[in-house]
């Protein structure tokens, strides 16, 4: 074997047969129109997001069942949410140079196993440890899902494919409390952790049979471990300050503690390539729009439910049905958004969807004293339709601009922007409610949500600066004919 060949083999760059172009270890042969794999991406996005909120309704039962305080039981939620968000960026960098199939199989299997361990928990420490492990696996799933969807179809069908995980993921977050409530009413809190396992098993079977074989898992190097420690520390402190600060504003001072590790990472060899990539690919504005829409959605969801039950004396069942108007509109419009993006281009469809979401949220500010469930519901449907139209095209904009070999990093950054928005929205809405008092708190919170959604419109409409804006790009223009 020649020196060149042996070097290529060590890097994982060995051609499949003589005359082939060597492929890097992280490159997966593009599979044309494997919609079954796109469906897997959607299902696992739904499952991972479902776990974000489904446990919230069971905290009292967990506290009683394990004999712990409510503050300790809260870590059944935080134990999942914190590693999901804190590990997104390090996981994205790690997965860039790895095949998707082995990472996806390992993460899905471990996610289901940790769910079974959580359901079998005899002690709170056991439960929290299982949830932390599940959160780490969830971070891998969040990064891999857009990569799996975008690589499973031809470029001209990218918008349609990306709309599947982009729609089903947020739907999982919204319906989580409803699913959790049904399980608690008829079974026990342990079933909240078991209900997702059948979906994981189905996903494992499909990936095992349908996805091209090849590649192997590779552990992170020392530099990656240092980056992981810095990012995870900074993001975890930031999320804790935002989460705890909604109840006790003094916790917001923790934000200052989060700055040094994040600054060291941004200025170091781990952070500079990420920020440089986002600037070069023209993705900073799109990430800002994703963050703004997530803030608007999360703030709206928090304020509407609180206003209906606290101020309008609406029952919990009616409130739940009213709030479900948003995911109803989103679910109906999600597939349409992908089709329109493939035909007319991702950017105009994303802008139109963001404008509809902003309009629906602005109309929620106007009802004044007329806050009957039907009047709220049709406004939520309009906002949900806009969010559904935006999800797939925005993901297509982001993933279509990702340079070769950096799809996982770009996927992790957009997931981080969305996750931070989901956390920041309720915190900002709570702060606005307290500042303006009980009389105008709901309107101020909704105005904040609407303002965030309005901000997303120009961020998406303004052309990006970078390779993503070159003529013929599949992100900004109608896609080229099939090859």
C-alpha cells in the first residue's frame, strides 16, 4: 500500500472502488428520496421535543411517588433540558466527521434505554441520572434529525423533507402536557417515560434496514472535551438563570457567571470556526429569526394559558383545547410550506409564514376584554399556520447553506437558537407581567411575543451575505431541475 493510500485509510478517506473520489469519514452517500428516513427524522424530532414538556404535568406525582420535595422532582425536567441545550454545539462539531447511521442507532437506542431506566427509578437520584443521560442522547438526536432529512432526498425536494421534522418537533413540545395528562389520568407517572419507547424501537428498525451501512462511532478528542466543558458550563448556567429567574429575579444575576466560559470558547479554537462558518454562509440573520420566532411562540403559549385560566376563569380542559388551535394550524400548514418552498424558493415562503405568525400574535393583543376561547382560538390558528409555513423553509435555508462536511455544526446552531428561544420566551413574559402588574400583564406579555415575531420578518427577508446567496442557490431561489 502506498503512503498516500495508507494516509487516506487512516483518515477514513478510502475510495469505494478505483476511480472514485475519496470520501471523508463524515460524508454519507446521499440517498435519493428515501421518505421513510425523512419520516424517522420527524418521529424522532417529535419524541425528543415531547420529552421537553411531557414530564411537567407529572412533577407532583413524582414527588409523592419517590418521597422527595417538589424542588428535587423539578430535576426530572431540568435533568433532560439542560444537557439537551448545553451539548448541542459540542455534539454538532463531533458529528461533523462521523457517519450518521452509527451515531443515530446508538443515540436512539440509548434514548429509549434511559427512558426505561427512568420509569423503573426507585430513588430520585436514579431518575435524575437517567434523565441526564436521556438529555445527552436527545442532543445527538436534535443535531442529526435535520441532517438525516436533508440527506435523504434530492436538493429540489429539500423544503418538503425539512418540513417534516420542523413541524413534528414543535408539535411534540405543544402536545406534551396533553399526552402527559392523559397518561396520569389512566395510568401512573412511570408511563410518561415508557410511552416513547415503541417509537424509538420502530425508528431503530427502519434505520437499521433502510439506511446505507458504513462508518463507526468515534470518541471526541481532548480539544473537543475542553470545548464541551466550556460550552456546557456556560449554557447550563445561562439556562438555570433564565429558568429560576422567572420565579425569583435574583437568579438572573447568574447570567454574569455564564459569560466567562462562553467567551473563552468563542475566542478559542473551538468557537472561532463556528462563528466564522455562520458569517461565511450568511446564516446569522436566519438564526436570529429562528430565535425570535421561538421567543414569540413560547411567550404566547405561556401567557395565553395563564390568562385564560387565571383571569377568564376558563377550565383547564377548555384552555387546553383552545391552546391546541396553534398546533392544529401548524400541522395543517407544515407540509404545504415545504411544497411551496420547493416550488417558489425557501426564503419568500419563510417570510410569508413569519408575517402570518406576527399577524396572529398582534391580533391577540387587540381583543381587550373579549377573551372568549373561540376568539382566541382563531387567532392562534392563524399564528400556527404561519409557523407551519415557516418551519420547513427556514430549515431548508439553513441546511442548504451548510458547507460540505459541516451540516451537523449548522444543525446544532439552529437547534440551539430555537431552544434558547423556548427558554427565553416564558422568562421574558413573566418579567413583563410582573413589571406591568396583573391588569396589563397579559397584554404586555403578548405584545412582547408579537414584537419578537415581527422582528423575524425582516431578518428572513433581508438577503444573506455569503455563499448561500449566490445565483442558483437552492436556498434563496426556486430549485434547479432534478439531476
